[in-house]
C-alpha cells in the first residue's frame, strides 16, 4: 500500500506543488532585500553558489534570475518529489548530500559549475541539525573558486510544520521576503582551519539574514 501511495504522490505531487507555489506567488506580496548582491553577478555572466536553509526551500525557485541553476536534492524518497517539482520551474537538480559523506553530490555540483550553471544547496540538509552548516558547501567554494551567496525566505502569516527543519509554508495573501547576505569567498589553497572558519561564518550570516527576514515580515503585517 505504501508503494502505491508513493507512486501516486510522485505522479501527482510535483504538479500540485508547482500549482501551490504559483498560487502563492500570485496572491502574496513578495519583496527582495539586497538583491543587488547577486544580480550584478548574473548580469556579468558569472557563476554563484547559493546557500539557504532546508526549511526555507519552498519558494526558492521564484527568486532565481540567472542563466541556469542546479539544486542539490537528497537521494531520499522525499527528495524525488522535490526534484520533480523543481523541474516544473525549468530548473535542474543534482542528487546527493551536503554532509561529509556526500561526495557524489558535491562532485556533481562542481561539474555543474564547470558547465556554466549556478548551483544552490541547503547546507543543513537533508537531515539536520537545523540551522547548522555542514562542511560540503565551503569545500565546493574552495574547489571551484566561486563565492557562496547566503539567502533566505520568510513569510507572515505562515504554517510551520513539525519537522526537523521547521519547514515553512506561507498562507495565501501573506507577505513574503527574500533576503540576500554578503557573499563569502575562500582561497583554493585554504587549509582545514580556514574552511571551518568560513563554514561558521556562513552559518552566522544565514542565521542573521533569517532573523532579519522573520522580523521584516512581522513588522510589515
């Protein structure tokens, strides 16, 4: 029975999720803060690595404005549903993980960058802990020489699911905001100590802009 239900979800779920996100886009008032930090990169035809919290994933496809994007999605069963939903937006995916063991995922993102794609990753996914950056994203930045742009999304009012990532779903006619943080670069010759320091810096900036986004939406209500 579970297999049948999973097949039904894979068949109908992505289209339903796409429709939900588009309906939210049409009814919400969505703003963007500090968008110039990334749009200059896109206008120059350069590549970027985007980093966002897993729980703020839902509306992420709406903010992308570059030439082509590949998002890291887990290999777990739920990841297939997310991957198929992302494809409805004309975006592509790489299957894998951002943890130390997720070598295939990081290599896939590195290849995507070499091919001219931007890439995006939830560095606290796929299993948490929430709001804790795993080391893979800064290893990718070191390997590629491409900066990491932290960004986040918030909305008010919203539904917060009782999942490990506290996944948020905006209500129709709510107010939403995307917030971009300052990019983080790391030298190709950086040692383990610097990689760890930049990983903690990314974590701090993601936490800061998420707090800004949450306060902004609450204040604007």
